[in-house]
C-alpha cells in the first residue's frame, strides 16, 4: 500500500474494491424500475413478484459485497500481524491542526449517515404498517406487529457491535468504516422489497452495518485527537444523532407524501456513496498499521495528526495491563468492584434510560402523533422543527463538558429530558394540539437524549482506567441496546404500540433515577494530561 500525500492509505486490492462497489451500486439501481413502475399505485408494491432486473440486481449485490470485502483486506493479513503492538495516542497538548478539523468533519458526516439508518425506522413504520396491514397504533386490527421491524433492526445493531469491533481489530478501522458504507448502499434495496419479510431481512443487515460505526469512530478519534480536546470533540460528534434526526424528519416531511415511505430506504444509496467518496480523508489507525508491520504509513499518519507512541516503560503498556488484569479479574466483573462499582451502576442506569427513550418514546413518536390526529406531513414537520430548535443544545453540551463539569453536565441534561418526558406522560394528548409547547418539549426527548448518549460515551471512555476502559465503554453502549430490546420484545409480545403517555413515563422513570445515581456516584474527569491519557478516574486505585 502506498502512502498518500495527506497521510491516508490506498486499498490493498483497488480493482477488486472499486469493481465490487460499482456492482453494488448497479445492483441497487436495477431495483429502481420496479419501484418507479409502481408510481400509479402510490408506490404500493406489496405482493408484486420480483422481476428479472431485480433478481439480477440482488446477484450483483452479493458478488459486489464479496469483491469489496476482499478489496479491503490487508495484504498478508495473517502472516504480518505482530504481537504486542505499540500503544498509540494523541499528545495531550498537541495543537488542533487543520488535519484534525478535516477528520472531525468527515467523522461527523460518517456518524450522521450511520445514525440516519436506525432513525429511519420510526418514520417508515406508519407507512409500512398501512401497506402491509401490520398491527400498530394506526391499525390495531392488523396481523403481524409492526414492532418486528425495530426488533430486527436492533438485533442487527447488537450483532453488528460485536462484528464490527472484531473487524476493526482485524482489517482496520478505515476498512471497517468503508465496508459499513458499502452495506449502507446495498441495504437501500429495502425500499423496493415487495415482501414484508424481505424488508425485515434487509433491516437486519442495515443494523449489522450501523451497529459498530460509532465505537470504531471513537476508537479512531482517541488515537488522533489531542487529549485536551478529545472530550468535547467526542460529545460534538456523538451529538450528531440529533442532526441525523433533523435531516431524516425533514426528508420524511418533504418526500414521503409524494414517494411513500420507501423513498427513505432508497436514500441509503446516495448517502452510502457519499461516505465512500470521502474515503481519502479517513485515516487508518496507526496502531493497526504498526501491528501489521507497515511502519512508514503509520509514521506518516502519526506525524500528520500529532499522535505519539507510548514509551516502553509506560504503566499502561500491554504487560502492565496483563498484570493488573490478573489481579482484578476478567470479563465485566472488575467494573462492579470497588472503586468502580458505583460508577458502573450510574452508567447502567443512565444507559438503560437512554435506550428506553430512544426505542420507546422516540421510535414511536411519529406513529403516536398521527394517532392523535396530526397528518403524516404535519407530524414529520413538527419533529423536524423540534430537532432544529434543540440542535444548539449539542454545542452547549460540548462546551459544558469540556470547560465546566462532566458530572454536572450529565445531571443537568438528564434532568431536563426527564422533565419534558414527565410533561408528556401527564398531558401528552393535549400537548399534541398545542404546537408551541409541543415543539419545545419534543426537543428534549429527541435532541436531549442524543446529546446525553454522546456525553455518556465520552464520559465512560474517561472514567475507567485503560485496563478496563473498553469494557466500560461497551457497558454504556450495551445497556442502551438492552433497553431497546426490552421495549421491542414487549411490543412484539403485546402486538401493539403504547400511547405517548406510556412511552414518556417509561423513559422518565429511569432518567430521574439516573439523576440521583449520578449525583451520588458520579465523578468529574480531571482536565490534565494524565487524565487524557487513560488515568482519568477519581477513585483511589485508578
């Protein structure tokens, strides 16, 4: 692989990657004639038989995915890997360079595109439920529950978290991000699937691709962003979940009335192509490159981003970690032993609350607003305007986290979102017809929850020492998905969608509890060089 002037790398097998990518794009394009041909039926494709172009397109996608995967595999993958790879981190006091700005912009785009995939579920559910006769808030007499759609998508994200974590270590961060982008392109065919069960299969694949993007992005940023800037940058990028919601709701309001719910899935192709087009500005992890003997490329990237190699005597080297690990135990057990037990309880309670709001209130709010009498376009416009109204909160939270107090930022944001949910649980049906208050209060569960999730991701990467940091970050992400699984399983079992009052109360209770738990057990991360490099926990033996 050759080093590029900007510090990035080329593909291991460029012809294979680009041929496969073009095959995937062509495969998706061959699904469009059948979709376009259904315009006279309001794009209702239920029960239609797949035509020859669609079948050919599916075959091209399978071949294309195989070729792009091969094109991303490093040369000599098995033979060249070195044990005990160096530990890389950005110098704490390094300047914030133009290269960092470019990286933040590209990663912001990647995370926004990634977040739009699961968010789309909430906006396609009403239309999909009507077309396929699914049981939902708008159609209580349907057959299969519409909640199967988020259940498959969420299952995909859980599996994807493990799969993409493994891929990031074996084929590289950059390659994993690009492979997810290619899958975003291919799963756009969900918009042309005539069968509900094919939609579920594509939704599962979409979840697989989306599940690991944020952790991989944060892992890459941890090696590239100077320590003193890392916290607020991670909050800012993670907070783009709110930007993704705003974009998705805007697209739904503008396009769905004319092109049906299917158009939201089909947009996965241009957004995925955009992510691949940005590949030149996505660097590879220097640690991964060093582990595979590609020192020239690693040194070029480290020089560009101000990253440094930890000295051999550093207490956070692999040997030191192994000794500590043997003393503290394996698995997730050390997270729940002193002095980390209280912190971990706070992470679990807050993460669970975020999951319940995201996959309870937030996922079903488009359906519930329509159930309360708002037209589909009006409901989507209300969600769009609310997310835009609350978007500045992301920047405020990033500044609060970086300049004020991590602990107090979490408490304040969580309390505000919980208060908005309490208002919905008490008088949600009336608020649906009070446009001003509706916009203000919706900003809490939509933008506020996304911002809390971003703050928690950054917080959990700082409060634990290096030896258990990955497990701590995984714990905060995993419990959120656990909350989503719990909600969707209950909905599938009950074959119904709860009211706006119920979903609001379901999220408010754990968030209020989280405020108390974080106030008691939470700590503030130190704004020092040591804190930024992996010793940010306040308990005594951190």
